[in-house]
């Protein structure tokens, strides 16, 4: 299985704080890779560099064997931790706008938007302003925007943060369905049961470094949460 | 290019729903221009005194001075002043000159008194001062209506530009800017789309103000091409200066505060509403915008003002790139 995403020696510093310190891992085609770590571990900074929002100070990122450029960005779907949506626009208008950013033609976009709305369960509310949506609906739309252009790699930064169990189940089902179709997923979460259910492999990071890596069953002795706490400590991070 | 146009269209559509921008770009400047023109400037132009003379007029003959109406007698002079037909009448007799003045025109009467006194003290020899009429200097000055219209327009344009940056900060804090930066779109296209919408919104506001103040206040802005060039150059300078200030701020709130302080200080020190007699005035875009309009008005070239405004824009606009980051 070839690596769709390779990260080697990634480094980012903010003045005195080293946010990411030589991080390295790989995500293969059709694989779901979980990046786990406490708050402030450097997960979001690493993801921001992988999707091209932030520039790395050092290290290498390769997508499908290529250094990042506009073409590799088109292969990556990004689901940020924040609800990156225009609240005054409807779901359909949000999707239409972002389809333009990915160079989709009007007719192609119309068909794909309908498919995505169906996938995220928002077809019946597609023409309502996002400001009127519940937290779960907004989260689903946030994911829908990331899926719109049929990426080969989906980067999801805590996509289930703050949603109810029904929406979380729906989101997890969607991710499982997508990986079944060959999509590679890089997934960060605080919920160990999500990682155990979804991820083929996980990496536990703290202070910007990779502490350990393996399948959930390899690391889950007696369970993933115990391993996580043993490696990252029990001290509060916020 | 397509992505830039989509971002631009999206931004303009969202801005058109923002009533605050409408208030700052059009309603407030128009209101301020009306108020200043009404209270300070008046729309009738310069005060024209009406003088008469019984006997010889003390005025030297000059088209720059007001005409003096010949009056037959002192009695008639008093009647004309009483009825408000004349503001003051010089009564010249053998070895004497006095002024009959209207209580309703104190400035005209004071001027008449000064003229009468100088006429009563003729100096021997040729006149020490020669009056030179400089038509260029007289016309290279904006009339009150145009000055207050232009001053208000440029003052509030800085705040309209500020709203463009506020939109950028909102995109940053909502995460949509990160999503745009992650898309296969050059960062320059994202920046250009965002900045162009600010430019167009500010220019649209200026255009409406030019039209409205011309129609409603009788403001005479000058040749449309020259006015358009000055407006574009001034908006670019305002955007550049706002970006420059914001690039040193740590938070959106800090940037907005600094930009507001800059807009207010430049507006007041740049002579938007009151003349400022200091070298500092030349450091503000407001001064160069108003000076460029005055040059246009007087038939002179606005190129020096345009060059200064575009130079400021060229030096400061690159700082906007620092703001387009997640």
C-alpha cells in the first residue's frame, strides 16, 4: 500500500514555543489514521501545515509523492475544527461557493452538491441559512464542504467536537462509509472510542512529537485511553 | 482569476447586506457635508458687499473690487442703506469722507471704514504696494460646498475601508479564511479578491457622494476623469495605510482600534473639515486628495497629488499580504 501522505521531520515554532517538533507519520490509501494528543499537543498546527494554511519552518510533506502545490491541495479535503461556514448563506450557497474554489464547473457542482447534501442528511434544509442550523447540522455541513470535490485524502480536525450522540454516530458512519470507498482519512480526536472504532492506525503526539504509533489493538493494552494517559500524563492541559 | 472573481462577488454580495457600511460610506459623510456647509460654509459662495458713493469713490478701479454704485445725495444714501439696498455708502465732501453703514452688515461696514480711513491719509509718492491679481491662486481653492463634500467623503471613506478589513478578520476568526487558504487557489488570489471588494465598496461610496453632493449641494468636484483618478488613488492609499497599521496589531480588536485612531487623526489633521496650517498636514492623504481637487478646480494638474497618493499606496499595500493568514 503506497503512502498518500508522508510527513517527515515537520517543525513549527511560535516565538519561544515549539508547537511541532520533528513530527513524522504516513497515511496510506484507504486508511484512516488517528492523530491523538491532549490539548496543545500540536495536532491542529500539524494539520494546518499539511493542508497548506500554515508554512512549516522545517520538514517535508508529500501528497501522492509530490511536494505540496495547488494540484496536491485539490487532492485534499479539509474539515477544520471550527465551523468554517458562512452563517448568512444557505447550505447550498456555501457548497456552491466552495465548489468554485475547487474549480468545479456549474453543472458538475450542482450534481455533486445534491449528492453531498444527501450524504450529510441536509437535503431538506439545503436552502435554509446556516445561522438557523443546530450544532450537529453545522458540523455535518462542515464535513460536507470538505468532501465536495471528491478528495483522495480527507483531513478532519476533531469533527465531532460538541455534537450530540445522534450527530456523532451519523458522522462516524459517514467516515466509515467513505473509507470503505477508498478515501484516506487523517483524523484527530479526543475521543478514544472514536479512534478505536474508526482508525486503522493511530499516532499519539504530545509537545509536537510522536510518542508512539500503531494499530489500536497494538496500543490498547488494556485500552487506548490507558495508553494515552500513561504516555501524555494526567495533568490538566487547559 | 476565477477564484478571485468568486471571492470578490461573494464579498460584495455579503457587504451589500451590511447596513453599517452604507451608513459609514454614504449616510454619515453626506450628513456631515450638509451640516458643515450649512453651519460654516453657506452655499451662496463668498460674501459680496454692496457699496455706494456720494461724490468720488475711494476705491481704485479694479475688477477684483466690488462695484460702487453712484448715489446722488447723502439723503438718498441713507434711504438706500435703510431699505437694505446697499450695505455702506461713502460720502465724500471737500476735505472729508464718511461712511453711512447698515447695522445688518457689520463686516461690510467695517471694511468700508478701513477703506475710508486709508483714503483719508494719502501717502506722497507712488503707491507702495502694487495690486497683482493672481487668478490661478483665486481659483485653486475649493468653494465651501465642494470642500466639505470632499472632506467628509475622504474622512468617512477611511472608515468604509476599515469595514473591508473587519470582514477579513471575521473570516479569519470564523475559520473560512483557513478553508480558502487550503483550497487550490493562490494566496494572492484570496488577498486580491478580499481587497478588491473593499476597494469597490469604498469607490462606490465615493461615487454616490460625488453625485449626491453635486446635485444637492452644488459641489463642483471638477473634471470627472481627474476626480475618478484622485478617488481611486486615495482609496488605495487608505487601504494601504490601514493594512500597514493592522499588520502590527496582535488582535482584530486592536487592529480596528488603531485603524480608527489613524482615520480620525488623519481626517482632522489633514484639513477634512477645518484648515490646518502646519507642515504635518502634508503627511496625510486627506490633504493630497483635497489639494488634487483644488488643482483640478483651478485648471492645474493634479499629478503631484496623484503621485503622492499612489506612492503611499505602493509602499503600504504590500503589508496587506500579512493579513491574509489563518
